[in-house]
C-alpha cells in the first residue's frame, strides 16, 4: 500500500480499530463499515484522538439497498416502439412485497451513512452502519457526539424510516403532517399513494388514490463512468511510459 494520505488514513484506521471496522478504499474515498453497537465508541474516538480529529459532521443520510445492483432494462430483445419499451420486470414501488428484490451481496436492507471531515488533517471518512432489523431499522443517534447532525437524522428518519435511538426530538422534517410511509424507500410507489385536488362542490381539498400509471424513465444500473475508465487507462499508459 503506497504512502498516500488516503491509504495512510486507511492504515491508521485498521491499526487503531482492527476488526471493529471493515475498511475499503474506492475512488480515493475511505469507507469504514461499523456495527451499530460500536458506532458511538468509534465516532467518539474519531472525533477526539489526535491521529484522526474528525470534528466536523458533513452529513448523515439513509440508504435502502433493496434491489441494489439489479436492473430491469433490456437492451437486446426489446421492440422499437413504446415509451418504456426497454423495461422488463418491475420498478421500485410496483412489485408485490412477497416478490420484493433482495440484494445478495449486502447483509441488510437499510444503512445509515455518516460523512466526517477533519480540518486539522484535511481528510474525510465515511462511516456505514447497517440496521440489524429490516422491519424496524434502528441505529444509535450521534447527536450526543455531534449535535449538528440533529436535523440530518430527522431527515433520514422521515425519508427512510430509520430510527435514531437517543435522538432528542425524532420527528418528520420534510413531509407533511399525517404523511403515511417513507418516500425514499424502494418499495414506496414512485407516483405516491394519493393525489390532491380542490373540489369546488365540497369547497375543500380532497385526497384521492393516484390516477396515473407509473413509468420507468431512467435505467437503474451500477456502472463505471467512461471518464473514470479513461483516466485509469491514461494513468496506466503514463506508468508504462515512465
């Protein structure tokens, strides 16, 4: 492993935390996967210990890994007509729960992602914490260590339904009062559950079931961008030439 700032951080994390963290470096970004039970201790050490000093929380967000890595677009046997002619299978929000897609490479469905910045060392690290229970996803709140994540955790709770245990005021922050469900979950319909209109006869706003059909607009795939592949090829050529 070369002595670069990124790799040096990965080495320091591995030396300090051992098997407590699962370290990976992808595209020069360090990700440390940590169990929920160890999150508070690890976050405290990352904030306070001199080799790290990650004192600035940049973001906390949720992730739903249902159907991760799967695609429903067919590019070989489709016809040349129709709006969603390349689509096979069912998109997010259009499958039966019993037939829901399940990723084979990840341990659980939900995860909470924490991005931390060290101003002293000019480095960043990403913590990923999988929720042990897919039915009721729970992870510890970091508000006791980083008070600034209060609203971030509320947003993750609102959109993904991840419960941050120990949060001082965990309630919705983006959706309306009485909103049912969590709109960023992969099983939430892309078109929503209800639509709103003003009824002139009743002289009030009424809620009705959605009347439009869902359509798939964007392929959902995992790929390496062409510019990154080109950069790798050029770097390899430069190494051989030198």
